[in-house]
């Protein structure tokens, strides 16, 4: 791996070659490996085969061109936004320097406008009069095998984060163009392992890690034991309990990965303390949805288990944990994918009586909305000094921030449970937040150089608050972030740890009957003044 000084030598000089000429060099560290034939077959996807992007022959099916163009036609008719986003771009360039991959790589085809042009040029050639008549003078080009390779390279160098869309005066969402580009590639069997392997596992077991129901239970029981060790309190963690009021769904990383695990402890402590009548599901054991990084169809298939389990268990509404793209799926698509969920009720907090009208259609709310409401109604006893070892900043995960507007609630929670909170510069947070660089299925090890480049703008803002205020903890509410940031920050900003917001809640929460705490949720000793002293 290159040293940080080397990665920072970014060349923004524009190449002399026309952008219309497809140029891709599958350089190690900057692309993801292809999906295995096994996963493709398992999911019933077209043209399953063994191949790799760096090979000359991609073994495309004989009719590949026709398949892609027919697929494009179908999608142009089906999704009005797709046709609109292809038609209305005026190439003003307002989005050009807003993508973290362009900032971190200097590759002009990572400018959102040019990323979209890679597909738009083929659209023009085949579906517009100007493109048919004037060819490259109208920005049109033929669909060739090299263009397919270029699509693959650049549509899997977009984390579908939607930062560019915030700056586009026409509201063009390049993420949706990437999503369509990936769908078209999939029609000829071109997709990546880091998306399809978790998707296949999720289809088989209900979660991306492939944890079967009989292994889900011991994982949750281990968390219950950890809570008991720290607090002296044995909490309930019901699984598949019919008739509970609430179904709780978290990303699977919360019960299998670090530092996600501590977020899980926080959930369990909170639910016990407020006496929530809830249940986990060993079948809908995943909030995330890697199908979203592949196609609408696969996203819909994977999402279906959430409503199916809610129905089977007879709950009233659904509460969701700290996940990123799960919330894009829920907020923007679930109701039309698998709804309407008429068998559920509009969520009402049993503790405060607050009615979450924003979830009128999906019947599912985010745990940060739920906890912020508890705090706003003074329902929790807290000792924020137990988080005094942390100087905290908050990373707005792309999907909760930009796809559902969850911006103030996490900050409100952190400010209630911690004494030291410092926001990063305004143009790098909230709707303008910078992506971690590893979302949308790009978190593969083989793609590490591109992840580090893409994550650089975010890391740079963390560095700013680290140096200015001594920030040593980045809190976030996304499972991919919690996996992506530890190596990213170790590389760019050593000395900053990563945590979920509900880990901080668990630290500060004073539970009825708890023993005197000597450690935080990570098992680190509390300083004398933190555990015992004031607030
Ligand atoms: S900001 Fe919008 S209109 Fe301008 S180039 Fe980008 S996508 Fe096109
Ligand atoms: S959606 Fe994000 S990653 Fe994709 S082009 Fe826009 S800013 Fe870049």
C-alpha cells in the first residue's frame, strides 16, 4: 500500500484524449473482483460464469449488446427519473468537484457529470435523434465492449452517496444513474463479489453474514452476558416472540463485528431500561440490503423479509437500528417494494406517547428518532461523564442524512450523553456530508487504494477537528461506516476511534439496580471521576 504522502500526489490535469474514447486500466487496488458464478446461480441471475475484470475476455454472452440496449429501453420506459436525468443535464459542472472519488483520485471520469455521460452517451446514440444524426458531435457513442468495461470500472467507483445531487441545480441524482448502470451490467452477468456474496447469504439465511437462525441466538445471548458483566443486570432479549408490540431489526454487523458490537449492547440496555415490549427476528436478521447495490428487483426481494416477519410475529410497528443504506431502502422504496403494510399501525412510542407521523406509510422508525424522543421527554437517567474519555464528532452517514433527513436527532442524542462534542466543518456535514468511500458494495479489501482515496475528504475533515479540539472519537449510525472507518482513519488520522451513537447512550445510561460501573462498554476502565462523580 502506498504511503499517505504518495496518495496525496493527485494529478488533476485533464487528459488530452477525448472522454468519448473508453479508457480503463484495471489497476490493482482500484477495482472490485467479479461475483462468483455460484452466487449468481444461487440468485438466479443471468450469464453466471467465472471471470475477472483484469482479464481481456469478459466472456460476455453472444447477444450482449442487444440485451443491454433492450434493458435500457425497458428502464427508460419504466423509470421516469432515469430518462429525465439523462435528458436534462446542461453540463454546468456544478457537481464536478463534489464527488469524493474525484477529489481523491483526480480522474475526470469520477466527476459525477462525466460518470453519467458514460451512460448518457450510449443513450444519445441509440435513443435520441440528435445522437443518431450527429454522433460524437452530440456527445453520442457506440456501445462497445470497452464501453462496458468502462461502465463497470466507474459505476463501481461510485458509492451511490448522492452528494453530487445536493449541488445540482436540476436535482439530477447521479446515484440513480449508477444504479441503472449496474442493472444494465448485471443483465450480461457483470457484477461484483462484495455485493452478490452478501446478497446471496441474505437470501439464504436472512442476513449478509450468512448467520443461520441457530447461530443468531447465541450471538444475542453473548451480548446479554456482556451487558450483565458490565452492569450486573440481566436483560431480556426476546427472539421470534409472537405478539410483541415492536419488531427490532438491526444490521447483522451489530451482532458480529467490532466496534458495532458495543452499539448492540447499547440497544439492549436501553430497551431493558424503558421496558420495551419488543422482539428480534432470527429470520429478518438483517436491516441492510445489498440488493440495493445490484438492482431494484434484488433489493425488493431482500427487503420483503422485514414485512413478512412483522406479519408473522404480529407486531404493531417496526423499529430499525443504526444502519445506512437500510434507511434508503426503507424510506424511499419499502412502501412500494413490499407495502402497503396495512396490517401494521402508525408507530407510537409506548413510553412517551409520541406518534411518529413521518412513518405513516412504512410503519418503521429509526432508533435515533425513538431515542431522541425519549430524551426530549426526560425518560432516561444519564451520566454523560462516563463518556468523558471521548471528544466526539459525528459523521452523517450518507443515506440517513441525505435520503431521510436524519440530521438533528443523532446530534441531539450525542449532546445529551456526552460532554464533549465538536462538529466538523459545515460544508462536510449534514446534507453535504462526505461519504466514507466504501459504501454501495465497494468495501472490498482488493479495492483498498480507491477506498482510501474516496475516504480522504471525510478523513481530512476529521483531521481538522482532531487537531483543533483533540477529537478522538467519530460517532456514526451506519454499519458500513463502522467497518470502513477504522482502517481509513488509521491511515489518514491515527488516534481517532469509531463508535455507534447507542454505544455512547449505553455508557451514559443509568439503569435501575445497576452495580457501580468500573468499565465502559468496551471494557475499558472508567476513570474514577467518570463512573462515580456528578453527571
Ligand atoms: S450539476 Fe447537474 S446539470 Fe450540472 S453538470 Fe452536474 S448533473 Fe449536469
Ligand atoms: S453519488 Fe456520490 S460517489 Fe456517486 S458520483 Fe455522486 S458524489 Fe460521486
